[in-house]
C-alpha cells in the first residue's frame, strides 16, 4: 500500500513538473520580450497564458517527418529516452510528502546525468545527417567536460556533510547557507549547470547561427517537442538542485519554491544578456579553470574534515 502511494505521489509530481515546464517556456518568452523592449506572447488566452498549451498542441499534431536514411528505431526513441531521464531524475529531490527518499540520492543524480549524454549522442548519430552528427559530437564533448566539475563539486559536499542524501543538506544549512561559505563554488556550479543544460552562453549543441540547430536538425513535431520538454525539465531541476545545495531551504516551505523560480528566472536572464562563447574557450574554461577550482575545494574540505576529526578525537 505504501509503495502504491509513493508511485501515485511521483506521478502527481511528474504532472506538476510538465505543467511547470509549460509555464517556464511562457516565462522565458515574456522575460526575453521585455529585455528586448517588446511584448512576449499576449494573444492566446488572457495575457498569453494559454500559449504554451497551444504550442504543444501544434507540435504534437504536426505530421512527423524523418529521413529515409536514418536509423529509425534509435532516431524515434532517443527523444523519449531524453524526456524519461529528465523526469526520472526528479525522485532525488528531498520532498517531505511521502515521495521516494533514499540515502544514495547524489550517486543516483550523477548516474542519471551521465545517461542523458547518450540520448543526445544517439539522436545526432541516428539522424544520419552531417549537421546532426556535428552537433551531437559537440554536445557530448561539452556535457562530458562539465560533468567532471559537477561531480567534483558534489563530492566536496559529500565530504562536508558525510553522506549521499540530499536531505542532509537542508539540515546542515539551518544557520547559514553554503553559498555564503563557498561562493566561488556556487558560481562554478551555476555556470556548469548552464553548460550541462545547453543554455546561453554555452548553447553550442543547438547553436542555430553555425550548426543549423545541431543534433536535433532532423527532428520536427512531436520528437522536437519531447527534446524541448526534456531541456526545460532539466533547467527546472537544476534550479531546484541549486536551491537544495546552496540556498538551504526546507522543501516543505514556500521560500523553497520562490528561490527555485528565481533561479529559473536567472537562467532566462543570462540568455537575454550574454553572448555565446567560442567553443575552444568553453573547453578551456572547463578543463583549465573550473576543474582546478573544484579539485582545490575538494582538497580543502577533505583537509577540514580530517582536522575536525583529529581535534575531536
């Protein structure tokens, strides 16, 4: 009976995430409109509130097109796999309403993060199009590069709190947020999240100006909509995870959701403000700037824990 309740709660969470994805797209178009001194969507429904649903209806009712020379099964399933991974990863969020909670949440998060690379790689390869393949290769190289920094930063927190459970993070941030004691690490984590979710200024896997949309060039209709939903679900998740890691709110409080919405707004704000990086500078940033910072912080936290252990024993 308890397992059934947890499954129902998770399904309700997934529905809420999908509705959140719809309104994050509306928020993005509105914010970008006002940044560029123009109005965003304002025709469909009151103040454009029905625009995301009309877009989804349009995309899912379009006739699907696919290349004759594509590897059809892999081409067809990779967007589904991408959305599945981006929704499945939400089980690690430490909600206190009867959802799944397990002690190895951080390891599960890293596993799901690394699996997301395969959907991009398979989508680019199975299209059998040189533009898709180039976009897929660039996206995979970028994602793998920044996952190293993300894993090391997460390892620093694992050393600091002494466990793999995300629930421990809110307990250890009752007096001060982690963003206060490790502000540079917060900046590195946020920009790595931008690169991980293929957002400006690191949107090289979908850079329309030089890649003809990258790995999703051959996708249209429902397949493109699934890739689009997976990307925005990942943005929402990374916003929530930033709050859990650095801004320390209990998930049962209203402030937790307000901070998460603010972080999603910052993702959009960055897109409307910053120009795109050069690809070689992106790789230089990952391997020669963020990696040393992450390793130094990890060594600092290990030394700090050893010092505390020696003092108390």
